[in-house]
C-alpha cells in the first residue's frame, strides 16, 4: 500500500485509502524550468505507482505560464500527458486529491507532496545536448525532498548508467524468460510504496545486476518491471545491432 508524506499535515498517509477509487494527481508548475519539470516527473511517478496498485488516476496540470513549453519538456522526459485543470469538471470534485508542488508553494486542500528545487546552474545550457532519459534518471536518483544539483558530472554518470543498463537488458532479453523473484518484486514495491523512494528502487536494480544465481531472464524481467515506475525505456536497445 503506497504511503506518502503529506507536507500539509506533516504526516505519512495512505495515497489511495479507497481502493480502486479515482485519485486526482494535480501537478503545480507555475512557470517553465527544471524544477517545474521535476514536479511533473514526481507526479508522473506517483501516477504510475498508483496505477500499478490498481488505483485509477486522473493526472492534471495546473500551469499558468509557458504551458506549451512545460508540455513539450515533460513529453521529452517521458512524462505522460496531463489534462488541463480547466477541463476538470465538477464530476471529479469528490475524487481523492493529491497536489504535487515545488517546495514553498501552498495547497489548501488534499494531500500535498513537496518537491525540492533543482539547481542546474553548473550545467546551464547543457540540457539540449543530454538524452532526456538521462536527465530523468539524474532527477530520479535523489529523494524528492532533497535538492538536486545537475552538474555535468552528475549528468555524465546518469548517462553512463543508463547506457550500461540498456545494453545489459538487451543482452538479457536473449535468454529464456524467467519470472521476477518474489522477494525482489516485494523489495521493489516496498521501496516505491515508501513515499516514492526511487533511489531505493535503483539500488535494488544495481544489486540484481550482479546477484549470484539469478538467471539473466529474471534480471531482464526485473528491470522491465521496475521500468513501469522509472519510465527510463530500459528495453529500448532490444534487437538493435551491437
């Protein structure tokens, strides 16, 4: 059961107390920027986690300025489309409501997930040359409550990790498929259901990569399963020439 920290009440709460009841995830991004994209990314991951748990999600963008830029940047990062808040009708007024906001922004109702800012001054102007999935991984590497410093070294490290994992997944895909070991599945779910602890999910993948006795087919299925949350296109290199 997914639990998240509500910054409004300073308590850990169940994200979807009524199973299979509609939950509205509202991402607040007043202006375009890397911090705003991080807010949308956290909202995207939250929606993915809720859906895997069987909860229907209505993802909404509360943006006031530079909305086309926000949508384009989000799409490049593999963030699934959000509806415009102005299009949310009264029939959804009773839905469970979770606000995802940058730290310091307020929300008067519902649960509030605060997202720490991104400092990309050390890599200003570099994002256009970076694989968007690399930027996504660099952001997911840190707990959402911690600021992210997007230095060139951090982006390079994320890019190297992503390329390595994609190559490994492509190799493992050539082996007979094996199910995700139940204990590994439980570790992954326990991580993302603990306040969306994505760094812990990534740690599980690092351990699985070299876990003794684990068939490569099971490694492949584990990475593919975790990618339902991570959204890193880890299977993208399957079938490509080496």
